[in-house]
């Protein structure tokens, strides 16, 4: 065995959670080693929807532009279609991912980032490349075997999968981002609650130019309503665009009690031709795979010096497109906290806030993703007549009937489509997260939050502690627009105030902390010429917000203070509480 190596953090896994954690830690100046048992990153598209909050994380970490170059743009994500086949008659469409006329304003107002669609096998290499460029050490073809932790660190045992040679790494902390079969999680004694593998889906990744069927109606998801793909909760086949419009995934449910699906070339070609509606279509099959519907989440994400995240702690189907997004946000929440403890800026108690803040989110998205599958039931009732020999043909005939039965069925279809907004236009699910922990100081004046609109569908921007700082366009250097999100974060705390808050500025300067910036909105470089910030700040111009490195408001003071000394005392108290450590002041 080689002599023991030393680092600050070992990250097991290079998926969305692991790679984002490695990138963030490296950018924050923390020694990090990322371990992957495979030769490279994801070799299939897997997750693909990237929502606005995840795009904001990418923006903060300096990789948003790279991901957009590789992604299907927001406008091409388009409507979600329900059709008898790509070549056959359409049944219904739903404006999705915020691109529809009724919702596009909400999405543009809520974030400087639009949604995008980038398959996991394109996303992961970008994250890994940037992590390495910032100093992360990468160990591919390296298998995690075990770990032992003590009062000062974690000893991690690894093995080279090619040579079999074992080595030990001594780290301050261990991050388990090793997926839904997480060995790190098992070794740490952490558990998930719920049901695993309750349904099965077959996926076929293939190449075929389908431009003539879809270019005029761009979408990333086409649901195929046919009796031949009617098994399972969703009860429809799926055509998912990977590289518009010549690389695709075809998917359908299968009965797990009857064993694995038939992936013979003849059967796959038959199924794909059926979904496309072209009996002469020729395809190039790349891979076939099976995935199972899980409904499980961990109530606790950490034990001692071991922290787990991503699919290890929330396991669910891809419905609602929440998976990789939540993984990246887990990492973004954890990385700055580890960095501050490693650097001595914070006490170890800060790390308790990771599980407290992220576990409720994990539970929420697991339930939401599974509910989104259940919500296909009303649609299927509109498309089918269960009593008929061909349920879909009979159901669609009834859907087109001019009589009372047809009218009732079409009215039911409208309601069923509206229900699917909770899967495809759920901006609130994606952006309304609230952190409750010791790393947030509650505002005693705020009271319980009252939701003005449906909190799953609509973002409620607020400066309440625990919420992400609202996006507002400001005018920065050279007259260019910058978002409030662009002027905070980057691994640092930010005191946000207005021109009238000069006492706060002086108080922050007196603290002279190496990780604290000051943002004066209204001053040069952050002019509120649209008055957008004034409309959402919820405090006086002379008040103040303390924003964490992850963009979450940690504390707020509604009004101005008498002088710099009072500001100094208030900020010192807030930072001490949030960081669980007395400040080391000059």
C-alpha cells in the first residue's frame, strides 16, 4: 500500500453532485480529491432538464456559458406533445418549461438564467474539466472501499481498479456522491425511507433523423398514446430528443413480474417504428437500459465528518426534471460550508445546517416526482376506453365525438392537462426553497410566510432569511446589465444595502473580514435604474441583508442604524450566529 495521502475533502463520485462539489471546493481554494470508479464520466444522457436554480449555480461557478453551448436552448424545449405517434394525429399539447405565453414572464422575471436541456453525458465533463482547471485532483478508475472517521478526520481506503493496488487518503471530510447504490451512505450508517424499484422502464438510445416529424414543433418530450405502450403508471410511450433531431431515447414501461424487457434488435426496431409511426424507419441503436421507479429519501444526510448528497439521498423517477438539479444544489449548499470550516472561518456546527436545509428539499422533490407520474392517470382516462378491445382507438374516437359524451371527455382533457402544469411549469417547486437552520437567523418581524399564489407553480421572490436573494436587473460597469445574483456569491458573504445605508458600509469595513463584501445598490456599478430592486427588497433603503455564499439570505435588518458602531455590533452578532464561531477581528 502506498503511503497515506492527505487532502481536505474526498468526494466519491463524479456525477452532478460530486462534480459540482469538487468544482465549488476547488474554486474556494480547498484541497479536494474526486474519485470515480469508472474510466470517465456518464456514458449515457440520463438526466437532462436544467432548471433556473441549477443554472444559477452554474452561473456562480463560472460554467453557465459552457453548458449553454452544449445544450438544447430553452425555446426548443418547447411544448410537450401527446400524440398517437410522431407521424400520426396529435391529441393535445401543453406549453411547458415556462416557454408558454402565460408563464414566460414569470420565468424571465424570476432569474437571470433561463432553463436549458443538457444531457448528463455533456454536463459532467464540463464540471469535471473546470474542477481540474481550478486545482481539484481527479482519480478515475479508482474504487471506494471503506472509510473510518475519528475526531480529527476521515481515513478513506481506495483501490485502483486496473492494478488492484490499494491506497489510503486522509481527509478532513468525506462526501458521498456515489449514486443510488451509495456504499458511502451504507458505511456511514445512513438510511433511506420509502420504496425502491416499484416500477420499471425500458430505454433505447438510438440515432435516426426525425427532422421531418418534429422540427416544425420543437420539443424535448413527445408522449405517444398507443395501446402497444400502455403499461405502467404513465401508460404512454416516450420519445425524448437528445440531440435535435437525430439522437433520441425511446422509452416504455414493462411488467417487472414478467422479467426484463426484450431488447433484441428486431423487437427494439419494432417498438421504435411504432412510436415514430414509420414502418420503414431505419435506426442505429447505441445502447439499451432499464431504470426503476424509486420513491425514497433520507431523513438525515450526514454523520460526523461524512456528508452524502445527490441520488444517494433522494431517489425518484425523472418526472418533473428535478434530479440532477437537486444534486447540484446539494453540492452548492455543502461546499461553501466545508470551505469555511476548513479555512477556519466557521465552527464545525455550521455543517449541521447542511442536512437540516437539504433533507426537506429531498423529501419534497421525491414526492413531487412520483406524484407527477400519478398525475398522468386523468390524461389516460381521456385517451382510453378500458372496456373496448382497442382501448386507445375507442377512447380517441370518443374524444372526437360531437355529442355530450365527447364534450365531457374534452372538458376532462382540459382539466387533466392543467394538472400537468405541476410537472412542466412548476417554477415554485424549483425556486421557492426555504432554508431553516442555525445558518439562518429568522426575522422576528416577518411572521409566517403567506403565499400569494400557488407555491408549487409560482415563484414568490422575497428577502426573508432562508430564501434565495431575489433576482433584479441592475446596471453595472460600462452600462451593462447585471443581476443581483451576479454581485453576490462566488464563495463570499455579501452585505447588501442601499445608498442610504452608509453606516452599514462603514461597519462592514471595520470588521475587515477576508470573506465579506459590501454591495451598495444604487451606487456606481449597481444602479437600480429600473427600480426593480426597490420593488422586491422588502426593507428600507437604509436597511441591510447578509447574503451567504450560496445566495441565501442569512439575516436582514429592516431599517438603518444610528452609526457604524451599531452596524458593526449587529453584523458581528449575525455572522457569529450564522458561522457558529466568534469572529477573529483585528
